[in-house]
């Protein structure tokens, strides 16, 4: 990867990290309705996948943990923050909230609070792209916990049977809420599971920007060129709890040793970028993210009028 691409990824990753840090603080202050599931640890992988997509022609679905995915796709951060905070000006006028993010203009078909619920939806997008010959592909993110959900397994099968252009991206952080995947899964080889359904499948270390980018591009191109589905398993650390505020009595600090952002910083420094410049990039990303979340926090709460208008339209 060129140094320019690595530094851009670094700036974006720090923006996402700071954006979510500011949201976590807003949650502590009682400003966020519902739980906040942070993406920290998965930023690099999500930016790597996004860099392989042709947006908004390609369409992406995500799980309850989709703030980072949305930002990686280029969703307007102010509208995203307003949505998460339940404010006017949100992606859905603040009526959907953190687990129901939608921004089709950026290729985000939707995120979903039902574990695994977003995966069959991506098959619909892939079938539509195939039928209409748009040249687009669908991408569906889900976790290792969701990999045990029936609709996900049916989707893996159906994607092969119908030969659909969909890239499944399984973020394996070793936990489904407070349950270790080693305990919850009968067989822990997700690649083996995907291959048994007939999918092309590969594993990446999601903390490695080079490997993640290379493999995401390879699989996305393969899906686009062949029209067939593929499966990417990415090992990513879940750097904090299942949700912000989770006491995490069920685990030690194991599995949190590598922060992908530090790893990327090391790579950039080793290519002779001055430390001062790296610190400037971080400070700028943090200041930008804080300003946006502050602006969203100051916006008016989602209004009953927006809800009534939505209900009237839905019933019409
Ligand atoms: C159908 C369903 N079952 C259970 C839940 C409760 N729940 C929310 S997130 C979660 C864990 C999901 O784990 P994983 O898919 O690995 O995603 P991660 O949180 O690790 O990103 C569970 C069980 C839910 N929202 N929906
Ligand atoms: Mg998980």
C-alpha cells in the first residue's frame, strides 16, 4: 500500500475512534437512547473492506455494531451522530437510533438489532443487483455469535445455491455478548463452515492493514467478477465491553493487547513520517469528531411530528 493510502486510513480510523469516544461520553451523560455498541478494534478492517467497494452501487448491511461501518462507507457523520443521539437531522430523523442506521446514498442498506437479521437482507440486495445487472455486489457484516444463527446459515447456503454476488464479512472478536465463542460454537472453524456450504473463504488478521486490504480487495473483486458469493473471516479485537458500560466480569484483558490503530501508527512511523505530523493527524481527527458530536448533542430531540409523519406515510 502507498504511504498516502496508509495515512488516509490512519486519519479515518482515528476519526472513527474519537467519534465513538465522544458518543460514549454522551451516553454517560444520558444523552443517547439505548445501548451503545462500540466498533473499537474493528476500524482498520472496516476501512479495508470499504476501500474495496464501489459505493453506493455496492450495498452493505451491518449488525448492532455498525457506527464504524457507516463511517467507513462515508456516511455523513453529523447525520449519523444525530441519528444515534435521537436528534432531528438524523439519517432517519432520529427515529431509528444506534442499531437502525440507513444511508442508501452511501451504500448502507441498513443495520439491524436482530442478531443475524441483516444477513438475509444482503441476499435480497445481491439478487436485485444480479437481476438488474447493476454490476454491484452486496456485503454483509456479522459477528462470530451471529454465525450460529439459523438465518445466517441459511443465507450462506442460499447464496451458493442462487449464485449471488455477496461478500459475507464475519468479524470474529471471540465473543457473543458475554459468551466466549469457544463455548457457544460446536465447531469453531468458521472457514470450514463456510467452505462446507460451497463458499470461497479466506481468513485475515483484521489488525493488519496490509493483509486486510489485500484480502478484502481480492474477495470483493472475485465476487464482482464471478457473481458468486465469498466469505471473509476477520479476527478483530473487541477492545471494550459488549456495550459501553459493560462491567465485563466475564473476561480478563486477554485479546485486547493489539490495538490496530497503534499497529498502523507504527507502520507509518517506520516509513519516516515525522512523529509531529502523526500527532497532528490524530489531534485533527479528534477535534473534528468532537465538534460533530457536540453539534449533534445540541440539536433538538427527534420530534413527535417526525414520528407522526412517518406513521401517516407508512399507513397511506
Ligand atoms: C436474535 C437475537 N438474539 C439475541 C440478541 C441479543 N444480542 C445482541 S448482540 C448479541 C451478541 C452478538 O455477538 P456477535 O454476533 O459475535 O457480535 P458482536 O457483538 O461480537 O459484534 C446478542 C446475543 C439479539 N439482539 N437478537
Ligand atoms: Mg462477536
